[in-house]
C-alpha cells in the first residue's frame, strides 16, 4: 500500500484542487506528520549539549586568552547558542520538505560539496596541519556538509536495485566512496574517511549485498587500513601514538583521566580542574568534561540519548514501504550514531584521536549546522500521515523474505 502525504491528499479533496493551502494549514499538517518523539529526543540532546558547553567553555576560553585579550569564560556557550539557533532554523525548514524534494536537495548538496572538496587542496585554509576548510567570506568545512548528502545520495542509488536487480548499484556506490575517500585523504581527514566508509557499509548491507560479498568487504576494510598505515603518514602517526604513547596518546590519556576524575556523580559544575589541561575541551573532548563535572551517570545518559535516537528512527522505518526512505534514514542514522560512537571511544582511550565532534553536544560552527541539516532530512524522511494505516509489514518483512527478499536468493543476482 502506497501512503500518500497528507498534503497531497488535502489538495485532492472537493473544492481544494484549485486552491492553494494556507500557510497555517500546511504547518498543521507538517506538525501532525512529524515524529514528535524523535524531535523531543533531539531537543533534549541539544539542551544537554548547551549544559556541556557551558561546563567546557572556561577551559577553551582560558586556552585562547592571552596577556592582551581575555575571553569571557562563557565565550563558547554564547557562540554555540548563535550557531544552534541557525541550526534549528535549518533543521525545521528541511523537515517540512517532502521526500522527493529532500532527495533532490541532498543530491545537489552532495555535488556542491564534492566540488568544494576538489578546491580544498588548492585554496583551503590550513589549521593544525590539516587543510580541510574553505574561506568564502565565511569559513566552513565541506566534508561536514557532504555527510548528509552522501548518505541520502547513496541510498537513492541503492534504491534503483529494487526496480532493476541487474543494475550495478554496488559498483556505483563503491566508486563514489572511493572518490570521496581520496579527496578526504589529501586533506588529511582519516576520521571522516572511516565514517563515510561506515555509512556506505550500512547502506550496501541493507541494500541486499550477499553475505559472501559482505565478508569480502570486511577483508577489504582491513586491507585498506593496513595500506593506510603503510603509506599514509597521518594514519601511521596517529595509530603509533595511540599504541605507544606519543602526543596524541597523551591527549587521549588525559581525556580518559578527566572523564574518570568525577566518579559517578561528578565534582560539580565549574568545579573541575582536569578539564583546564585538555586541548579542545569544548569540541573533541567534551564527553570527558561531562564526566568530570557531571559524572559517569551523566555520560551514560548521553549514550542512552544517542541510542534512543537510533532506536526511534529504526523502529519508525522498520515498517517503511518506501525503499529509498528506509535506506536514507538508516544512512543518516548511521552517520550521526557512528560519529558519536567514534568520539566517545576516543574519550575512553579505545580509539586513536580523530578530531571528530560529538553531535549536538560539542561546540562547532560547520559541524553544528551540518548535524542539524542531517536531522532535518531525517525528520522529513520519517514524517507520516497519522490518518492512514499500513496494510503490510513493509520492508521489515521484504528484507528477510526467504525466496524473493533482498536477503534471499534474489540478492546474489
């Protein structure tokens, strides 16, 4: 059963076909279709992020202050609130798009950001030894904005397979991944390359790649990491530092000690001292600041919030009948959840330092707007008409159906 959006149904009612809906009517329909639980979890995570940045801001402000300039201890909080206000506007605006428009926007965004990545090696700004930013009157990081566009674009390509099982979608998405990874490695940005690979892996698995090919993908992943270690200085230095204790390892080790310094309930807001020694306390290592000042229980709460968002999206799309919507929502969720997972592992000294922020919790300009952009697309893709019910189990059944499902015999074609 194909579920039409409420807006489409409304225009087909008697007397409405030739009239334009009022803005108020469109907003009411949008609000009814929106996943209020998912929106509530996102807002709660944003609030937690503001509290975390308020705790970490003095460390960052003190680090950037000099003899002539002293930054306000809450400098990063006020800046984050401005970025967050813009991000919320972007998120809510994108959530009002229908699926077709959201897909087209994501594809255009991908093309634009790939073009920007091609320019980065030539005119990009270098910060801390990495050339990842473009300055076009304002500074932004193209790879951050490519993340949501990449996930949705790959989902669109994978969805072609439902119409024609013979179409070489696997080769297309793998080629796209390889091209993006090359652009990222030039910067260098190994952390983003790993994240993009993770999103690609989730999509090809859900898209129906056989388990034999999945095993080959895993082997290929290990081979790729081995080659990166052998020929890519940035990767080798980070891994060596993590294993044997160099500068990066010292940062990660300090982050772990800061995380554990507060015990279960923390030392109290603005009472922590270990955070003052952390580099990038308001971004890469904000999870450790939360541990020191609010305790390990608060850290566990943040982890549960991310898990709740992932679970809510997956439960929402598990009965989805639109293959593209399922893949795109899963890809966006893998992107946000994967980034959070990597950041938390770094703070626990279980992963080499990657310079990756904790979505909606860390301070950031490009990263905050890009995450809100991803969430806006996610809210758009998970919208449903509340007045219509589904007659089938959707792709939750199709994916695992023995004879004709994407994980059945047809997948090996």
